C-alpha cells in the first residue's frame, strides 16, 4: 500500500447523507434514538435521518432563532428544541405534523 492511497472506513452500505454544516445548516446526533438531525436555517426544515428508515422524516419548525440542540423523545411523540441555555421548547407530534408547543425556562441557582 502506498502512502498516497486513501484510507476510509465503511460504516454502512447505505450511509446517511446531509448538507454540510455552515451558517445556515446545523447537524445534531441523538445518541438515544440513533438519529441525525439536519436543520436548515433558511426555511426551518428539519431532516431526520435514521438507520431505521421508517423513522426518517422532514418537518418544519417555528422560526424562533438558531437551534442549539434538537431531539425526539424515545416514542417520537415529542420534539425538544433548545435555542438558548435557558429555554427548551417541547412540541407534541401527531403523525407527521407538529401540534401543541410548550416552553419552559430553566433557572440556575448561584
């Protein structure tokens, strides 16, 4: 093997693909559900990619600023979106549509 050859590892025959991370795109990994979330800033679409293709989804989220973290509950009924260190928004999911939104402020004790 020469020193100019490419080295890579194959993790899956059908890899998950998403747009590169940039100013308008963010990518998150949910360890519990083994899912990748690709969030586009321009139209607030979230592309959820899973090794279980039945869980793949494209959803729109409210435009309320950049996303710091995003995850589904284990049963996929609640989407949690964190935009600031103090606020987590919980959005109930009915089928492929997002429904009721709840927000809670986190307070720290000094």
